[in-house]
């Protein structure tokens, strides 16, 4: 439940609320503003929340959900400057790879991206170990932040070993930036081709052949955070609608007095209540050490579909002015659409939930 939080979590929520209203307002996204936000986030203890140095000071999933939901509930600008880069699939690596990639990543000196999605009809990205080198060939079609990244954590099928996560530096010979593109929400992505890229074999993260579970763990953690973010935007949208529906129309009557309008608004509130209940229950289960793979998928599907429906309905209730390009609802409409695809398409996640229960007897209700 979002209620009954510990004193620490209530303080974290208050900190996030104050932070959002001080630093995440205004439309300036210049490098200078982002640097100021990062510095303020460090002072407020928010920047390091996603990058604990030791396992025993790792924030709980509940804390991460509270922070992300609370910030999103302010419909913030530059929210991605608040949290430091997390270790992701590099979590737990030691030795040379920790020094060359993990440590600079956490310090903000190197930028990472994630290469999982591939074009249809091409051979999966594959690699061959020859001596101390891994020779990689293949393509990745949707690498967020790829054009500015120093390295890509890539899923590579290594001959004789199986799918593995491999760190590929973007400045290596044979790494070809094929295309840069911007998606509906304004975020930047890139497509890459690898032609006989020679990667030191110590760039294979963990045991060769264990890449898929590693990649899926990163995607799984991110799914719950997507749900938390969607839940925050639901709170913001419902507040906007409440203000709209309690204001008077031309006749002087409150807009929310019409039954059909009230019905739509109530329906959205029911779904937001369900989405938040799922989110907080799942975060608590995760913190108790339970396997939440199926529950995180359920949260992500439900929350991202609900925020999509909510913004769409809110535009309908507010009217044409909400479709003016820079109206907050128009901006949010563009922002949330991708969430039903990123980190797993809703359709595919539904099939996985079905498989979880019917073939593996996993998943709660
Ligand atoms: C904003 C954004 C950021 C992203 N960032 C990254 C990133 O950093 N790294 C990365 O690797 N990827 C990234 N992606 C890609 C994302 O992971 C994929 O878009 C997503 O996994 C869907 O894959 P796809 O686009 O290839 O579509 P497909 O896999 O072709 O799916 C399209 C549709 O086909 C149907 N379908 C597909 N497979 C099945 C199936 N098995 N059974 C039934 N129906 C099916 C479903 O209707 C599905 O919605 C990002 C996407 C977005 C939108």
C-alpha cells in the first residue's frame, strides 16, 4: 500500500516532492540546467539511490518505487537527470572490466547503452572466441542513447556457449552507427551493425552462456520502475482532471456534473487505485526476496496501459485545447505511448504471464 510507509520512506517521499517542485519545473533542458539538477540530486541523496556501492546499502524496491512515483507525480522536466546511472548488467563484475567500465559508468565518466532488440530477418548477433578475442558480427536496431554511448551491453550468441552479455566499445573498428532516430516521446536512439568487431574476451559479463538470465533480470527490474513512473503520471493526470471537472463550463455549471463525464473520471480512478495497489504489493514482495517476474510483468502491462488510456480520456474530457502541441496532456500522450513496447510489448508479456502459470505454475493473483 502507498499508505503505512516507514518513517524513512515517508521522508524520502517528502524529499522527492520538495525536489521536484524546486528543481524539475520549467522547460529548460540545457546541459547547464541538467548539471545543476545532478548536483542538487547528489546533495539530496537521490542521485546515488540507483547505484549503491555495497549490497547492504542497496535501496529497497519499495524505496525506488516511492521515489520514482513521487517525482513523476509532479509531471517533471529533466527527471532523467535525477538518478545516477545504475550498474545494470555490469552489477557484480570485478577485476579489469570493473575498472575499465563499471567504475567510470557509476562515476558518470562513461555512458552505457543496452543492445537487445534486433531487426527481423537477420541472423542473431553472434560471436566466435579466437584466443583472447571474441569476434562479433550482427545488428542491434533500437539502442537508446546509443549515439552518445561509450559502450553497449549487448546480447551476443557465442558459438558453442550460448547467449552472453558482452561489453562492446562504440569506438572499436567494425562498430558501425547505421542510423540515429528519435521516437515519438523525443528520446534518441541508434541502430548499429557489427562487422568482425574484435572484443577482448574478458568483456564477456559473467559466465559465457548466462547472458539471457542477466539481460532478463535487468529488464525485469526496469519493468517495476516503469510501472512506478506510470503510476506517478496517473496521480498527476487525475489531479489535472479534478481541477478541470470542478471548474465551471459556459453555463456556469461544474463540468463534472454531467454523468458521462463523471463515469469516465471514476473509471480512471478505479484503475489508478488498482495499479498503485499492484505496484506497492509487488515491491514489498520483491523486498521480501520473492520471485516477482510474473507480478512485475503484470504491473508493467497494467500501469502502462492505464496511463495510456487515462491520458487519452483526459484529452477527450478537456477538449481540443489539450491537443495543442505544447499542452501538458499532448506532451504526455507522446511520452507514454512507447512504454507499452519498451522493456517488452504488452502482448508478449501477456503471453509470458500465461506461460508462467500454465507451464511453470508461477504467478500470484
Ligand atoms: C522508447 C523505446 C526505447 C527502447 N530502448 C531499447 C533499448 O535501449 N535497447 C533495446 O534493445 N531495445 C529497446 N527498445 C526496443 C523494445 O525493446 C522493442 O520495441 C520491444 O521489445 C518490441 O520489439 P520489436 O519492436 O522488435 O517488435 P516485435 O517484437 O516485432 O513486436 C511487435 C508486435 O508483434 C507481436 N508479437 C511479437 N512477438 C510476438 C510473440 N512472440 N507472440 C505474439 N505476438 C508477438 C505483438 O503484437 C508485438 O506488440 C526500445 C523501444 C522503445 C519504444
